[in-house]
């Protein structure tokens, strides 16, 4: 049985940054999440691809402790995203989003996935997030991620599913947009009032903030000199975060702080190469080394 069930996109991405360009590489919220989380726990991936999805991508995911029983293959094209970054790499500019197979996707969980304790509702249409949430019998921790596309196109549906999750992940400009305030502390307060017990606001290279009703934690950003491609930073952060929680089976607030640092360590490593190139080649030794460096940064 999978420890974590992860819903999201499995995509073919075309990415341009000031340091180069790649075309039709493996990407998508579920891919980045699952590859990162699989360093800690077994993941059941829930998504859809078309018949054009390369067999080597499927073999790569399958070889990483990732259960692909709920990766549907349909007679359509795979989801495609094209984007670019300028020198401020905190902001992705979307050139094109082709939903393709995702447009008619109706996720149906395998029996073994319905019993999962840890659920990741990754960046897809909130209507699909709701559909998956309904199928899980008794989740202990549900983490939801989203993006401006859904905040703008499915606002009501998004707020409805946010109400039912335990952890909400947003980056800073998504938090401002969703809760209509420029102030992140106010946005976090409104987010907590909307349902989740934990709200994490990611600030790209400047770290992330955790808010609960009674606590506030500020995680530093890793001083990355070799930033090549930030695509997947949010999803690999989520994978390291929930991966650590599933491995330790501890959903307490102090353990969540540690999980945030694991997420930050993996996201910063991921950004040192294009697409999933770095996550393909690192192991836990690299992650633990980066964790040590994070400890040094906050010691005073
Ligand atoms: P992030 O972790 O936020 O950098 O997510 C990057 C991934 O999100 C890329 O690999 C894209 O394929 C995927 N993506 C882009 N737009 C969307 C969308 N509207 N819905 C779901 N996934 C998306």
C-alpha cells in the first residue's frame, strides 16, 4: 500500500530560463511531488497522460517506489506547459497551458489508495481535488497546493475544498491574490479562518513561513548560487514536506517545522538543474548534507 497518495499533473514541459532551454521534458505537479516524496515513502500517483507519453518517463517514475496503478492512459495528448523565467526567477511566466487529457479526467482511486493516511492534492482543477478527497476514507493529513490559474478560474470551488484540508500551501503572490490583501500576515489569518490548521506561505529564494492559530515559524531560504531552473520548486517542496511527515508518522507542529526544512532542501537542490535532472541523480546523503547547511544558517 502507498503511504502517500498524490494527485496532480504529469506533464511534458517546455522551459526557458536565462541559462538555457529544454523541450517536452517530464514535468507536472504530480511528477515533481512523487519523485521528491519517494525519497522518504511509497507514493501512489493519481493522474492522467495521453498515448504520446514516452515509455521512458513511465519506467523512470515506476522505478522510484511510485505506484502507477492510478496513472490513467487515455486517447488524447498529455498535459503540456510552456513557460519562461527572466532574471527574477521567483516568477514563472506561462506561455501556454494545454490541459489535453486532464480536461476530461475523472480520478478513481484504487481500493488500496482509499485507505491512505497522507494525501497530497496537487495543483489541478479544484473540482478534481474534491473528487479525490471524497474517495479517501480517513486521511490523517491532507495537503493542498494550487496556483493563480485556479485562483482566477475556479475561485469558489477552490475555497470549498480548502475548507476541508489540514495544510494549505501557497506562494506569496497566490496568498495575496486569493485573500485580497497585500499583507502576508493578514492573508495567513484569512487562510486559517478559511479552514486549514496549517498555512505555509512560500517566498521563493527568501524561504517560507508557517502559520497556525498559535504559532509562527520562519524558515530561511537556501543561499543558492547555482540557480538554473526553478520549475517544480513548489511541488518538490511539498514532496519533501509530506514525505518526511509520512516517514515519521508525526503530524505535530514541531515536526512540521522539520518537514519544511526537508522540503526546502529538496526544492533548492531541484532548482540547480533543468526539469527533474537533479532529483534523478541525488539521494538522501545530498538532502541530509543540505539540512546541515540549513542548521548552520539559523544558528546564532
Ligand atoms: P511549480 O512547482 O509550481 O514550479 O510547478 C511546476 C509544474 O506545474 C510544471 O511542471 C507544470 O507542468 C505544472 N503546471 C503548470 N501549469 C499548471 C496548471 N494550470 N495546472 C497544473 N499543473 C500545472
